[in-house]
C-alpha cells in the first residue's frame, strides 16, 4: 500500500500548466530583453565601452585620504594650519634624516639639501622648513626632521607622498637614511599595502571561485554568466567612479569594495535566475522567452528586492560624516546598481538567446534543468519534524560565538598595520627613537595670540604632555598662534585620548586641539557615536523592505532580527582573533589589542546586506510556494528544496573569496576576510538553512498573516508567476 502523497510530492508531480500565465512587469521586461537581444547587447556594450574607457584611471584618480570626522576640532585645526601657518598641518610630509655622524657633517648636509630640493620642487608642497636645534634635531645630533608643508588638499598630499617617498629614500646610503613619514605618507603606504594585498587575494580566489561556480551551475556555459554580469558591472562602475571623482573626492577603497561586492552579487543573482530558468523549462514546452518571463516574475522579483535591500543597508553608512566612509558606501552602491541592471536586462537577453544551450558543456553527473534538490528537500523534512532540536543547537552555537562581543574594544589602526619596511613606519620609528614615544603624535593647539603664552604654559603643565614648544604666531597676522606639544605616550595609546579630553576641557573655549593623532581620535569618537544609529537605520529599513515585499510582518521581523545573530557571532570571533590574539601566529600578524574602529559600522552594513540577500532568496521562495499551495509545510520545505542549493553555493563562493583576504599581508584585509567570511559562513549554514526555516515551522500560517489594516496599506506583490 502506497503512503499518501505529501504536499511536497504533490507539488512535484502536479502537471504543469498548459498555457503560461500572463507575465507581470518584470516578466514583460525579461521577455522584451529576450526578444531584443541585439538592442540589449548593443546598449550594454555602449555603456561598458563609454564608461570603461575611464576605468584605467581609477587607481590614480581616486583619493587616498578622507579618513576624518567632518566638522571636528582636529579638521578645523588642519584647515587653519594649512591656511595661516605655511602648510604646517597634519597633512604635511615629514622627512626624517638619520646618520651615523652628526647632522652637521658635510655629507649629511648634502643629503639634507638634496631632500629639501626634491620636496620643494613638488607643486603640492608650500615650503620646506629646515631642521632647527632644540626642536627638530635630536639631542644626540644624529637625527634631523624637515617639514614639507601642505599646499594642497589631504588627498593631493597623499599623492605627493606617493611621488616623493621613493626619490627621498633613494638618497639613503653611506650610513645615512632618509624616510618620508607623517599622516599623508602613512595613508600612502597603507593604501598601497592594502591594494596589493586585495589584488593578490582576488587573484588567489579566482581558481576556487571558478571551481565552485562550475559545480554550482553544473555547466561551463552557465558558470560563465556571473562573470558576464561582474565584468559589465565593474567596468561601468569603475568608469563612473572616475567621473564622479571630478566632482568630489572618492576613496580608492571604494573600488576595492565595489569589485568584491560586484563579484559576490553577480554570482548570487546569476545563480538564482539561471536555476529558476532551468526549472521553468524542465519537462515543459515553454519557449525561451516564456521561460525568461516566468523566471523574472518569480526569481527576478527576489533579485530586485535583494538589490534594494543591499542598497538600503549601505545607504545607512552615509549617516557617518566622513568622506572615506561615504565614498566607499557610494562606490559599492554604484557597483550594485550596475550589476542589478545587468541582471534584470542583460542576463534575460543572454538566457533567451542561449535557450537550452545554457546547459552546454554540462558535467556528467548533472541533471539538466534540475531545480528541486532532493537533499535540501530531505533536510527541510527533517527540520519540519524536529524543529526545536536543530534550532536550539544552531541558536546555542551562535550565542556562544557572539558572547565575546561584550568585551570588544575598537580604535583606529596603529602604525603596526604597515609592513616594517614601509617608509611611514620606518620614519615613525626613527622619530620615536630620537625624540620620544609621543613625538610622532605631536599635538597642534591653535589659540588666539592674545592668550597664547598663558595657554602654552598651561599645556606644558598638563599631565600626559612631555613638553611644549613656545607659541608661534601666524605670519599672516590672522591672530592665531600655534603651540606644538609632544605627548608622553605613543599615538595609538588609549591614554592619549584622556590627555586630549583634558586639554579640550581645561583650555579656553576658543582654543582648538588637533594633529594627525587627534584626527584619528575624533574619527573614532564619531564612529562610536554613529554606530547605534547606523545599526538601527539598517535594520529598520531592511524590515520595511521585507514587509512591503512579503506582506507578512511576523516573518519579516524574525528574518531581520536573525541577521543580528550571525553578525554578533562574527564580531565575537573577531574579538577572539584580533583583540585577544587567538590564531594570530597562524594568520601571521601581531594583535593590536583592539579591532580597527571603522569595522563595526562598515562591516555591519556589509554583513547585513549579504545576510538579507540570502533572507530574501529563502523567504521569496517560501512565499511563492505558500501562494501556490497555501500549505506552511510546503512553503518551508519547498523553499529549502528550491533555494537551499543556491544559498549554499553562493555562500561557498563568498566564504572562499573572503577567507583568501585573511591570508593577505596587512592587518585590515585580514580583519575584513575573517569578519565577513565567518559572518557569511554562519549566516548561510546556521541562520538561513536552519534557524529561519525553523521559525517558519514554528510560526506556521501566522508567519504569512497580513492584518487587515496592513493589507489595505501595502502594495499587492506576488512571487508566484501570473
């Protein structure tokens, strides 16, 4: 006697409709693209060629600075110092000359003269201030510091550092060493080291990515489709960033993150659409155009919603008034827009043209057109039978990994994130050896000239200050005077923040405290202040988008909240690795004792965007099945059967890409690789493939209930075709 068929088996064996349903808006867009392949291809070729022509300029055109808190005291000090004190600002370039003999030796003086000539010849340098006894010559007389004043913006001073540090280092020899250092050189070295590391990681990840793509798609032709989307999106976004950089500075990191997100989302979206396209054609007499229309009406809506969620998540970073953060978020958003546009137009056109040839060069064990995975269907049935057992284990693991977040500390990166042979770090070390631990973090204090002497005396007697120079009035008669004060501690020491707070609290209100180290402190304070706001806005907007799309407040709220679990667990692991140093020797770095300050805000937005990407795929598929069957069991099991493999494969690619960054040299790419890789791994394995299905099981029909008042307000969006 045969058992009664379940809802799942009924769905599988139900005969396909004899006539395709009337397509919706996205279905009509997909059908039009499939019917006008030449027009779509020509349009995209035009866009890629026109914008891609500017892409080779992306590295040189984008800015290297911008890591600042706009409107802060330290930024005001830098601007005033550049304007009234001959460029003696935090963005000035310090040239450190150390020798085995006194700096008064003719050979050393010749090198100093050459260094002065090289720096003065750069149009971005205002003037070169010579070394001065008792100020910029060490007590042993063997180290001298020249100051190349900032005549240009901080971004241009980073470019000046790019050009000057090589020729200056070439003057070294015969017991004399020359290093450029200071904030501008630090960012120059920092950007170069991270760019090289990210390029190395991306090259390393390509073979792994391609292998996973072939396994996931099952054919070489289909595996190439994500690359088509990625290449089109990257070329267009790179050229756009170059053009935008003529209007306002765009961080060079914007392109690095844009490349990473374009690849990740291109793979996700292509996987979802291609798998759904195969399903539409399997065992049915649909034409390529009809299959594309059905694909776009179902999976296309999920992709559009996913893209909107990613954009919303990243837009919250714009709430942080820092040029680097805003331009990085903007760069990623631009790449997402181009990839999304290619997914909704270019991919349907290619699918329509390929037809059944999308399965060309298929692997021997792959069933062409297979859509419902028996393995993930079986996993869904197991979760339906034992939801508490599996849900409790997953929840316990996530909470245990998230627990260390309670003791997480953040700060801006220290000099140790640079390689030891980097110019900025070598010069930094030389300055510390010659002038004391706090010398690289010299404070710049601006005060009205009328009270300058009293303020200078007060600064000199402030705890945490090793010494202060006499007040120097501005030569242009602006009424400002500058006091340079050397702290007693290294610029990355937490004690420096206390010293700066003391000065700002006790000095007259019209006195400003700044300097390169203080700019980092002000940025860190801003990030700490804005983090709760960014998190709240990201989650609120993410929930709102899910609510509009799913029209189900309960599961929208649960899906949004579940994203916090993988995020918290990822930062818990980050604390154990980067703050406490567990596994530091394996990954090849020395722990700073904290996580870089920009990680919580920026990484949270990125993790939430990726997590919601998977949430949308799973819940959109569940909604489609619920609309067709009205059965909560089929909604949960069918969603896993149809989207589980896509989520698993997409996460596999992302984890492989992110973990290659953990092997990179500098510390920031390691942090990014570990935090994002762990987050994606945990989110896909424990949240989207365990906890969220368990939530669907436990809430049943209530998960999809729409209150009457909400039903009247929300738009009617269906994820089933027709």
